[in-house]
């Protein structure tokens, strides 16, 4: 059996793009879709007496990651994280984005990318919302 602690450490070090690629490879290797369990959980909650589940076509598949604020003492780390998340963004553009918060950092991302970006920004001290 694999060392689960080591595996968690390795997965935590992945970038957003690497995480998205991993999800696609696992979906292909196992013949599953990462979106299916989310719809099933919502349907299960409705069957258990919760609020009615939205039809599958209304399920949210696109998310925006919004940088709400960055503490002054963590600003450099947040700028670096923004540049890692938003490929092709120059230093000046990243600095401007962080200084003008609240601003979207990632738009139209899937759930895995949005969660990974949120975690990366929160790990360096930023306040983030996923919409």
C-alpha cells in the first residue's frame, strides 16, 4: 500500500494546471467523470428530504475565483501566487490586480481548478471567494 501521507504531500504541491491534467488522466484511466458524483450527491439530498435538487443542466460548471483582499505583509507572496494561477500575467499586471482587489483572478474555471486556485491564494494569506 502506498504511503498516503507522502501522496497527500505530492498532490498538495501540484499547480492548478497539473491538477486539472491529473483529473483528466484519472477520468480516462478509470472511465469516470468527476462531475457525476456532485450531481448524485445533490439528488441524494433531495431524496432524503432536503431542498429539491436542480436539474443536471442547471448545475454550475464554471466558477470564478475572486481575490477579495491581500494583507500588506503577504502582498509579494500573493502576487507570486496570482502569477502561478494566471499564466502569462506579467509582474506589473499581477501587482495591479492584487492592489485593486476585489478582482477576479480566474474566470470560467472548472471546480477542481477553482478549488486549487483558492487554496493556493489562501495558503499565502489572501482572502478569496469562489463564485
